């Protein structure tokens, strides 16, 4: 069997790794990546954080496998992904508290190690944090934190290559079809990669890639800026802080001696991504005021630099697509993870490998994430999108 994967970011590399190491699979795996420097890939531009604090069982389970692969990366991938077990602290106002409680019930049912804390408990644990306007917090006690996404990508890629996969520098420009089936992926330079199965792991370009096969998949790029921050009074905070999500939507976490932070704009101010210029206005207008109010020491915060990347937004329900459409049954989509795709790359890659090798999901049923849900009018609403 010949499998051609379009996109060699964390998701495509994970598909290749899991397929190449899947006991039941014997065949050829080719990954087409148009930019092996990964300068614009979401994987290398991400905040590289991982949480179990989602609202859907699938996303929680994907994170738990993601965590186990990161923890075992030295043995399984031959790299240390610098995994930090530091937790997320998601803060809610009175209006947001019922949603936090409902999400927590799903998380606990899935075995996630998350505690609900009242404002007094939060203030005791994190005395440098203001709890003004906070009605409730949810703190990950284990299995949440951050890591080095570039190491994860390189580890997956190298382990996939050692197990027999091939990475080619190629821009997938189109698909040759025989009726509904894809029979080859055609590169912009004319090279033709015959395929029994093709995988769309093109990230923010997943909608565009599907369109090249004549399919409609509601995945688009959405620009997000990450600010790198320094604070001369932030030493203790850098050591003690989990990733904090403020009720305003502003998030921040320690990174080395400093911090990184960002915010997702409301849907009505979220234009399609056209460039990679950081949006500095967001820092002045939203990020700094929220952080300075939440952490008084951050009055003295200094933005050292910023970068922007693209979320691979699913406009349908802010959840990823895993599976094929009936119009092209051997083109499997694995994209649209809406800001949580690095932590889920491991589990998505394993699920796609199982689909390809055995015809169905085995360890983790992701049938709910089928792209057919759009035509059926079904949404898998993820309430915890950051
Ligand atoms: C600022 C920011 C912060 C984020 N923070 C987090 C976080 O904390 N935790 C988390 O889990 N996720 C986070 N994400 C989301 C995460 O980065 C993505 O969901 C994830 O990286 C998607 O992986 P991918 O492999 O699908 O995409 P990518 O890494 O973008 O890889 C897709 C690859 O496909 C290639 N490609 C596209 N089209 C073609 C084509 N036609 N032919 C050949 N190659 C093609 C591209 O060059 C690219 O390298 C964040 C994203 C951003 C932008």
C-alpha cells in the first residue's frame, strides 16, 4: 500500500511515525512538505502547551496520549521534549463558572487530574495573583504543562524515517482521481506520487488542500500573536506559575526566565490570516492591561519581542476533522484542530495510522470528528478553546 501524506508538521510526521511503526502495516509512506524549514508551520510557531482541560472526551483522551508520548519521547522518539508538568489554571468570572464546572465534570469522568478551586484557595496557592472578579478556578494537578514543539516534530520525523518513511520537499498542487478515488498526489513541479491512500495534514492550509481535490472542508488560517515578556520582579512567578487563562481570554505562561502570552480575538474580530506580522495593538489594548490587573508585579512587564502564526481554525465547531468524505473515500483529513493541534498530533497520528492500516479506529474512537459531520449538520462543540 502506498500512503502519501500532504504536510510534514507535527500531525503529518505523527501519521508517518505511527504508520511506519504500526505492526499490521507493510507499505510505502511518503510525506510531502513544501517548506522543510517549517518557518510558517503552526507547530514551530505555537505556544507548545498541553492540557486535559477540554470539554469533549475525545480532546481529553487525545491530550492524555499526547502527554504519554511526550513523557516517553526519549525512549520512543530518541529526543527529550523538555516536558514541564506545571498545570493550567483556568479562571472564570461568575458568568463563566457554570461552564467551568460542566467542563470539569467531563474531565473528571475521563480521569483527568483537575481540581476546582475557590478564590481563597487560589490566593493561598498563588499569593502573587489577584483574584478580583474570579468566582472559580480549575487547576490541572498533573498531566498538563508545556514542552518543546520543535523537538517533538524532529523526534517524530526522525523516528518515522528510521522506521522507513520518506520525506520529500514538494508542494502538493493537486490530486489525480479515478472516479471518487485519489490515485496520486501531483506536485507543483509536475512530480506525481502514486497513492492508495492520501492524508491531508496541511494544517492551516487543510481547507485549501481539500479544495485542490474538489472538496469543501471548513478549515482556514487564523492569525495569533505570541508576545515574549520580561519582568524584573517576575522571578518567583516564573518558577511557580502554571499556564494561566484569565477570564478575559488572555493567557500567559513562564518561558525560561520570562513569559509568553497572547489572546484569541472574539469571532467577529478574527479575520482570515493573510500574513505573519505580529498584532502589537493586541498587546497594548488587551494583553498587558489584563495581565497587569491579574498579577500586580506585571505592572513592570516589558514586551521583548513577538511572533505570529496561524491557528488551523475549524469554522464549523472549533474541533478537528479526522477521516474521509464520501466524495473521496481514500483521502483522509487530519486538520482543523483550532489551536490545540500540537498536543493532539500524537493521538491524531495514531488514529489515522489505525484507519489506514486496519480500516477503523482501535485505541481511540474519533468517529465523532469525522468531516461527514458537516453535511449531517452535527457539531462537536469544544467549549474550552483558548
Ligand atoms: C500562536 C499559536 C499558538 C499555539 N499554541 C498551541 C498550544 O499551546 N498547544 C497546542 O496543542 N496547539 C497550539 N497551536 C496549534 C498548533 O500549532 C497546530 O494545531 C498544530 O501545529 C497543527 O499541526 P500541523 O502539523 O497540522 O500543522 P503545521 O505545523 O502548520 O504543518 C502543516 C505543514 O503542511 C505544509 N503544507 C501545507 N500545504 C502544503 C502543500 N500543499 N504541500 C506540501 N506541504 C504543505 C506546511 O508547509 C506545514 O509545514 C498554536 C498555534 C499557534 C499559531
